[in-house]
C-alpha cells in the first residue's frame, strides 16, 4: 500500500497569468502558499487482480482501465500501464472551492502510482507531469499555478515563462513575519462550489482584449511588489496589494465575482480587513481576507453567517506518508 498527502494551496496574486494565452506573450507569475488541508491518495492491490477499483465520490469497478470514468485516474493509470489496484481518495475540503483540489488529486495520484511502480519523482517533476495530464492530455482550459502550488510546499514565487517553462522560488521569511502573515489571514467559506473550467475558458478568450491583457500585466507587477514586500519582511502593504489585485482580477471574465461575493467582500472591508480576494478561478468557494489581529473579532462577528476555516502554512508539499507497514 502507498499513501500520499498533497496540500491544497492559496494564491495571493497573479492568478490568470499562468494561462498560455497570456504567458506565451508576457511572462506570468503567481505568489502562493500550500496550507495544512490535504488530499490523500491510497493505492492498494485489488483483491481481484482482474479488477481495478477507483473510489472518490462514487466507486468504479472495471476490468479494463480504459473504461474508468474519472478522467484523471484513468489517464494516470493508463500512462503507467497499471491495473489490478484500488485507488482511493480522501479530502479535507470539497472540490470546487478554489483551493486546487483537482490538481491536488492529480499530483497526489501521480506521486502514489509512481511510487507503487517504483518511480519516485521530485516535486517539480510531479507538477510538470500533472500539467501534462490535465492540460495536454485531458485538454482542461486551466493554467499551471495549481499543479506547482500543491506539489511544492511552502510560500513560493512561481514564474511562467514564454517558452512554457516554470520556475519556482521559495520565499524565505523571518519566523516572526511568517507567523504574523499566517495569523492575519482569515478564510471564509461562501458556501458556493463551482467548476473553474467555464470561467477560465472565457478568461483565455478575453486575453485577446487589450484592456484585459493590460489588467493581467498590472497583476504580474503587483505580484512582484508583493514578493519584494515579503522578502523585506514588510507586511504593511500586503492587504492593499491584495485589494488592488482583486479589483483587477474581477474584470477579467464574467462569473469571477457575483453580487453575493461582492457583498461579503464589502462587509469585510468595512469591518477591519485591509484587502483580500476570492480564491481560485472565481464564482464561489473561499474568501481570503488580510485582517490585523486586533480587528479580527469585529470581522468574525460581521461575517458570522459564513464558516471560518482555521489553517496554517504547509512546508512539505506532496509527499509519500506510508509505504506498506512503514510510515515516513
């Protein structure tokens, strides 16, 4: 048996610049962090060697792995020519909430299946291969930030270069700064789940509009500002940069925001938040706000109808946590 644990991610700035319609013309970048909410993938020999079982929201039992309905599980198993196993997933957070659950599933499955057949890869290789599965082979209209955001642990700056390469640089902060940053972030669940594909498809098309392209350029500039502020252990401008980035992002496509999201965001800004954003492609999921500690009780009361999720940064990234009877 192999068990992998892959973190979800939150992104602070630059989302959308990881789409090829943008980064093939102008280098993109994202600042993100993995968090201590996880996707677990278990690969185990099937009792019946002529059956492959995939367990997620439902259970599939097939004789031929080409008949698996779950596209990611099917693709990964076919790529590794692996059958006669059970592949099960357990997640701390539901899909469609803006925390990169699909990419966490892909990276975690690649990690588990690879280890099962004796192939261990680096985290950046896992991210690269996950992009190949999701974007190239399955044709999802998504970018590359999620795969690298969940595969590689910690706070990081990710560049998407015009030649298609990706570079990941860790952001190293003083311990006090990292603790203050983590402590000043509040994440509220809006109660809406959605598929990112339709929003990202529209966003890809909209990049041809010069005004929207310019918005993305400004978002990359803000991402560099945010990186520089963090590396200088300066959190003073963190909230205002988040706010500026959200104001730009919400103009990129219909569905990124809606009246209910705008209402919650406005309430947050009126009750102590210095800035924030909706995580993921948009439309629902988690609202991330930057709020100094002394103002958090006020905001917690103002948004009492939303669930507040406690979290901390993850520093490990995707990892194998169990092999047979040995834990790592």
